[in-house]
C-alpha cells in the first residue's frame, strides 16, 4: 500500500507540472503596440493615421512615420467610417475568419493533448516488462498461454521415465488432495539434466501444454545485466508473479548461467552472478513460503551447479534426460515423420538401428535433411535412399566433389581408408563397417564409418585394444603398399595417443601401472572447462606412463601391420574398388573380403551388418557417457595442420 501512495504522489506531481506547462504555452501573446480607441481617434483627428485595415472589431493601421498599431473598435460605430473619410485615411475592410468551434478547441487544447499523450506513453513504458524504461528489475519471464501450437506429451518420445516423473507433478497440480491426504508435499523444484539436444526444453513445453496452470518461461541469461543488483531484483519479481498466479510452474532454461559454484567467479564475493544465485536460493527455500510455485530448470552441466541449489528442499528431483535407445529413436522418428510423406519401403526401425548415439535434435535434423534432399530431387515422398544420404551428410559432412585432388593423393587416400576398413573387419568384437568413401567430406579427404550393432554403455579392454589397431590401420596401409608416410594419419595418431593415455591414467588398464588414477583435474567452474591437470606423481612415474602409452599405441600399430601384411591381396582389392567406385557400403566391403567379384551395392544402406566371415559378433558394452555417433568416424588423408609437428 505504501508503494501505491508513492506512485500516486509521483503521478500527481507529474500532472501539476503538465498543467503548469499548458498554462504557460496557452497564454496569448500580447501585441507589440496596442493603443486605446480614444487615443486612436485623436491621432485620426490630428491626421497622423494614413491607412487602416478593419477585420470585425479589430483595427490594424499605420502612422505617417510608418509605425504599426492595433486597437479594438466598438461594434457597429456609425461615426468611425465618417471620421476616417474626412481625414482621407485609406480604409481596407477584411471579412472576419470563420473558425469552427471544434477547431478552436483543438487549437487551444493541442499542447495539453500532446503532453497528455506523452504522459500516457511514459506511464505505459514504466509499467511494461523487461527492456522498457525504468524496468531493469522486472522479470523477463513470458507467460505461455498459446493454445494453437500447444505441445503435449504425445509430441515427446524416447524419454518415458522423465515423462512419468513430470506427469506426477502435473497430477499434483490438478489433484493436490490425492497426495496431501497421505502427507505428501509438492516438490519445490525439478532439474532436467542431460546432453544437448535430448529434449529438455521440449519436455518443459509439453508440461506447459499438459498443465492447466500458468506457466512462466525464462532463460538463465535473462537474469544477468550490466547493472549491479538487477539479477536479484528480477528473481524477486519472478517469484512475486508466481505467487500472484499460484499454483504455477516456472521454467528456467540453461540455469547454469546463474547457478554456478559460488566463490569460483572472477568478480569476488560481490559478483553479480553470485548475488542472483543467493536470491534464487532464498526464494526457493527461505523464510517465506512459496507454496504452489514449482520451479523446473534445465542444464547440460550439472557438475558446475552450486551444491546449495541441488539439495532437497530446492531441487527435490533430478530427472535425467539421456540419449534415446533403439525403441526411443524409433518413437522420435515417428513423431518427426508424422508430417512428412514417406514411401512404403521406408522402415523407421532400420533407420533407428542405424543411428546409435543420436539425440532427438539429431534425429529431427536427419528427417529434415532427408525431406530437403527429396524435394531437391523433385520427389513426391521421402525414401530410404534420402534417409541414407541424409545420415551420411549429418555424420560425415557434405560431399566435396568439386575439390580438385591429384591421382597420387587419391590413391594414398584409398589405401589409407582400405587399411582402416580391413583391420576393423578382421578384428573380433569391433563395430561393423557402415561405409567407406574417398570422396572428400568436411575436412577429411576420406572417411571410414563404423556403427555399433547394440547400445553401448561401457568399453571393455579388448575393444579399446582393437580400436587402437583400427586407428593405426591407415598409417600401416600407407607404409606397406606405398612405402611412405603422409600427414593424413595425424588425427588417427592423436586419437590413439589420447585413448592410450586415458587407458593408463584414468581407466587403470595398464598392468605395469596398476588400477590407479594419475593426475587430478583442476576445473575452472566459472569458465566451465577443464583447463589444467595437476601432476600428483613423480617424474619417474611420468616416464613409466609415457612408456606404457607408447607400448599400447605401438602394440596397436604392430597388430595392424601384421593383419595387413597377411591380407595384402584383400587390401589391394579394397583400395582398387575404392578408386573405381569412390564409396563402398557394408555389403560391398563384405563381398570383397570374401573374394566375390560381383559387387551388388545396396542403395538403401540398410542396417549395420557384422562383416567378419569367421568370428561371430561379440555383444559389447561401452563407457558410462553414451558414445557420440561421430566418434565412429576414421578420417583418412585429412587436411593437415599448416605447421605439423
């Protein structure tokens, strides 16, 4: 109420100032030489007036010395004209102006109307949301009430567990007595955690569509401005709006923009981000009760969030939104292809099996690229060929057929990729070959692509040993068949060295070094990345680590060399086939290894196939962090660094 009276007093002062300005501007201007009528008649009698102009009861005239004057005559004075004629005064009569009453009012009130319009505009600006005058501390949250393009849980697939958790919150808002009669309390906050593109924001939009309560949406970066204290003020205003509309949902996207660890910033204890976080902590669980206001937040960096933000009572639940499995990917493809015309030969199950590691955003991009390719080729529906080309484009980059490559360089690339493909095909327990190409894609002159048969969550030791040999296969093939080394294996060597170092220092897969972790990471939470690694071992141990890393990489190199030398004929056949066809799919590679000359390409690409003739496929699991689909790409003959080491 005190704030209301303050605002009322402010507007009263503004109104008084406007009225004063109106009175100043509305005062008539006094004439320069106004004379009394009797004095005017005396001047006429003395012959000092030479001419007059009569307009109604107003008279303007000139004296003999040229000076102008003005006076007002009595209405209908019969002696006026007679006196002027006797003194030979030149008389000009002008009819009075015909001004309508509304024009008179408009002209006289125009300054007041103008000032009133400016006042109304200024008042609206002050009462408006973010980005307007005097509203730095106002929350920029948007209230979603769109019923036309409403997103529901039917539009979300591949995250069934997350949907169950969030569906319970919606039920609580609709029927609170169902839970409260058993002593249950509504959760205060839900944190959606997962890699980028897995559908965290889409889930929030689905909640907004399902819940019949007000839904406020805001980004974490909207709290932070260049002005000190603005973020905390916006947090207060956001929760005030939530209390007025209780029960309601508030969604903060990318909360790590304001929720990072306190004390890790570059601005000290009075950092603006920390003040915003402090206010958020108080609003979520402080002295005041925010009953009925549920906060939903999304982030892909939960490791940098402040522990006080993650404790029960603030974010009571952490819902993991991970990469979808085969069934989830099929459901996501069904959602995204619901508005895309497909041919009868399109099988979403095959596409789902051939896209392991894809997120919801990746699959949406895949469907969109396939539709664009079909439209470019003037097709009426999207077929499997379009999906296969779109998958290659998403995973390996756009084909660069216009790039000029010499025959020697093309031959080197063919042997390099043939080495990768042959080693991957002969070793047991590796991911099947999906496609081998020497057409430049992205920054690589050639690509060998592997796709796993099953979902993978952990890597066994033998799988990593085989991966080292596959990475070295390109360099070994160049040395065996061409007798030279090129810079095309630079990326392969870099990845092999990094993998071997992790096997020794992080995963404890070295018999000599034992199951120990060497080196502790120092995370710069404010910057969000690991910029340094603390050395917590002796120089002698560092030498042993380097020796073990070299042993692992050279072990893979020796295995690849042995395999390629024993199968030199198959290597030559693969390289020649690549030079002739430029691209080989899984079936073609399998036929070449089996010694078949009739290569019948499968235009649709199909699902990943196990192409090892003698060794059965081994069911493997991968590491805890799901595998990025692009990690299965082995670039050959890539464009070297201008200054290679």
